[in-house]
C-alpha cells in the first residue's frame, strides 16, 4: 500500500490529538509530525534533511503567524503536497481556495467530512503523479512561483548548491529550489548521469573525458566552447561504464 505522510499544524493541543486520532484510522496515512505554530512547521518543510509530507492539515488562526502566512511561504518551496484547512472560521474559505486547497473543514471536524477531504487529496496526488509519469520527455520545475517545463534534450547539466539547483539548458539557465538528489531520481537514467555530489550531466552532450575519468567536457553546440565539469571519485566507476562506450 502506498503511504502518504502528513503533518498537522494546530496550536490547540486537544485539536491536534483529536485530528491525529481521526487520521489514525486511515491505513494509507503515516504521521510525520505535529506543530503548534506556523514558524516551526515552515522550518521543518524547508529543511533539506527532512522527509516531506504529501498532506498538510493546517489551522488558520494561530499565535504569531497564521496559516495563511505558512501558505504564502510554501509558494517558495517545491513541494508536491496537498493542504486541507481545519478552522473554526467559515469566512476564510474564499481566500483559502486561492491557494489550491484540497479541503476546507470547519471545527468541530466531522469524521465523514475529513475522510472525503482526504480521499479528494489522495486522488489529486495520484493524478499529479500520473501526469508527471506520462510527461516523459520533460522535467517540470518551479521557478519564481511559476511552473516551467524543460525538454530533456535541451538540458546540458544541473548544478546543485544547498537547497537550490541551477539547470543549464540550450535556452538559458533556470533556478529551482530543490535538492539535486531529488532531481537525479526524477530524471531518466538512460539520458542523465550523476557525476558529482553537485552535478548531473546529459550524456548526449558529453564530448570528451579525462583518461582517469576525473572530469568530463560537454559540447553545448557546434562551434561553442566546451564546458568542463568535475567527476567525484565515488562516481567514476559509473562514469567509466557509461562514457567509455564513446570510443566505440
């Protein structure tokens, strides 16, 4: 069974416990954490070291920062997750749905309504996953609040730095907030190869390589200068296996 990890962001302890108890009946859901304020929740979501949730159950009115503050901050993160609002205030519904919510539940939360919202969110997650699998010639990234589709054959290489990744293409350079290991998993291994902790290359652009496989040179196009990229020691056996066939 596919598991959908979730977090709860709710400042009232009794409400957190009640919601956790209701969700425990859903075998496909697995708890990642519960937070009593938006700031700690954002730190968790923004951390490159933490596993990311598929679902966020979010209160609106909380001390210091509101649920809307967290929703606004989430726009800067590249998260494939769905948000379900849990609040005592009906008047926030219109504003809430501007953020693409999967559900807006009024307290006291009714189990039947909660299950309907969870079912809807899971269906949306499954549909989005299928769309990404079907789109097998493109990489979909988020840059500056917009979604950008990059064709695989236009990507030269990717360079990671902390939680950002630069993607160098024939049409320019794009910057997305993500970890390079996530993009390495998303890209087809037949076309792309991770050669360094910080670099992934498109094999079709490899023009030359060092005899000891310590670096590669990529050719962006006819008459253009070669781009030299390092190969990390632990990646060299795989690089040797992949690029040595160029001699044939």
